[in-house]
């Protein structure tokens, strides 16, 4: 069997919802042994979030939880109990990495903050993910997907094409902050693991969700810094055209450069109105595109989104279909690359999951196992890994520590 890139790396994931679990998933799918720590009885709040099969809520059938926690072992543990803290310390001694997306005070109040865990395991890498980071005037403050998204500036760019660009800001759907922060955390953790080879010592990684999402608007930020331009939404029809409606959906078109424009005109059959050489200038188009927008719209409405996508790509300009969820699942590019994977879960059933957006020739990422049931690996971890007796584990369960 081909080993994963992180085979032999041991991770304790003390995290909920999206950012920390996504970081853990990326490491686990690449071979790391990730033990997910959940609150006894209740578990990760993601278990209560949909989608659910047949729209019937069930803590073992949350699509969000099942996707985010593939390839992990799962235990229940509450470090607030004395016996729970002892078990947590044993896990820290075993681990290479601790992924934590709670407020820092949570573990610090239990005597398990950065300095304490470093004393327990000097080689431990602690990846801390918080809404605003561990320093600065907002450190320690509560946050959410919604607040971090807007604090990072993304909401100010949406909606992009509204009749009224002064409409109140909105947030994109899903969990972009959680996923981007989790990806950032996984990258930083991988770098820390490489760095530890030289020093043998652990380190603290401080991930700010606000800063992670800010990276997605860096070009707008650069415009503000260098050109003193207004950081706001895209106007109704930008020079590159943006989203355009076809007869069966939408495409996104970006014909910014002059050769892109020439390719688009060739595709349109070189209409007579475009024969004026002035249209070959980006500056001219930026000021006059609205004048011919109805002509562009009329032509595009006669095209199918899939056909125009491929014809436009052949002309050398960026154009792509706006895919629905069904379109994405059936998209032949994903199929050709084997992107989606089918996973069987004992409670959730068999479903198709999003795979990895990267392929590796020697150590390909793969789903090692489905997401764990709540406390599924308690016996395996407590007894087999940490050396607890049946009586000790029973006692921990009685007091709510496991």
C-alpha cells in the first residue's frame, strides 16, 4: 500500500465546526494519524448542521461533519474533568501536533495553554485558529463565520453586480472563512513539521481567520494602498464583462487584454460595430462598454454555456460556465481527474464526496476511513494507545469525562 505524505505524523484535533477539522482532514487524508476529540454525549456542533439525507437531522448523518472528518479516529473527552485532563496530557505526550480552534482561554484555564503543553511535550506543534488571532486589541474576542468574513473585507465586495451597488453587504454562502483558515493552518502546520526536523523543538502557530480571508481580497487591498482607489464593489458592467447570461444559464467572461477582445470579436463573427479601431483599446472599452452591452447580451443569449465555454477557451480568453451543484457533480473535467470519491459510512450511507484538488505521483491523498461515529474509537485509543484499564475508562464515563 502506498503511504501518505504525512504517514507517521500524529495529530490531536481539539476543534469544532470547520476551520480546525478541515485542517485535520487535510492532514489525515494525506496519511497523518488524527485523533479527533469531541465533547462527550453532544459531540462536535457540526453534527447538528446539514445537509442531512432526506432532510432528517441526525448527529451521525450530517453531510458537513461526514465530509470534514474523513480519515480520523474519534474519541469523546472533556479536559475540564480531572481525569479528562490527565487523558488530554497523555494525548499531548503522544502527539506531534495539536490543532485547536477554541478561544485560547479555554485550555489556559485548565492549565493546558501553550506554555503548559510545551512543558509536557517540547517537540509539540500547536496550531491555534481563532477569529482574530492571539494578539492585538481583538484577541480573545468571540467571532463566527459571519463576523470574520465581514471583518476581513469580503462582504464589502458583495453583491458584485446589482442594479444598486449601494445595497448592504452580503456574505457568500457556505463556510469560506472556515475552509480558507483550515487550509492556511494545514499549510503552516506542514511547514512547522518540516522546520522541526532541523531543530527538534515545537512551535506555536497563530492563525487569524480574519487575516486568512483578507488574503482573498489582497488585490483590492493593494489598490487601496498603492493607488488610493476605493475598495468597493464592481460596477454594473466592468471592462471585462463579468457574468453574462446564455440561453441555458450563465458564463463568466474575462476579456481584459486587447488580444482577448480580438478573440471575442472573432467568435462573434467580427460584427460591424466593432470595426472601429478605438475598440482595440482597453481604456476606450472601459469608458464605452456600456454603450454596446445590449449587443453583447443579445448575442450571448443565443449561445449555450457549454458550447461558448469551449469555443471561447479555444480563442484564448478566460471564460467558464457558472455551474449548478448538479453541473459540478457531472462535470467531465472532474470525472476525468477522478476528483470525487465515494465513501461508505455505517450511519450516513454511501455518498459522493469532494476529493483533493491536487494529485501526487508517489503519495496520493486518499480517504483512509469514513468520519468516526461519536466516541467510536474510545476503546482503541484509551486502552490500546493510552494504557487505561476497563475500570478507569468506566469511571471516566460515569463522571462525564469520556
